C-alpha cells in the first residue's frame, strides 16, 4: 500500500487499516517466535505499513488543525 492510496481514505478507514496492520504484525511476530515464519521480510513490511498509516493520519490531523485556525 502506498501513501497516495492512503491519502484518499478517510481517517476512520485509516484507523481500520492501522488495526489490520498491527494485527498482522502481531501474528507475524507470533509465527516467528514459534518458528513457523519463513519470510521474515513480512514483519518489516507490516511495521512500515503501520508507520505509513500513522504518518498520513498525523498529516490529516495537522491539516485539519491548520484549517480551523
């Protein structure tokens, strides 16, 4: 998921995506701990996707605060 796709979403949709990525990250960490994870790069992707969503949420919040003032 790239940032341009995320910018077109509403904050509620972004929060849902964030929950999804956090759950995916948890499941991947659990698989790694039990020795079932084959592709460790998936953890990095999930972590970065979650960070990307948080960045877009923060940008939207800053834009909303700026437009109110």
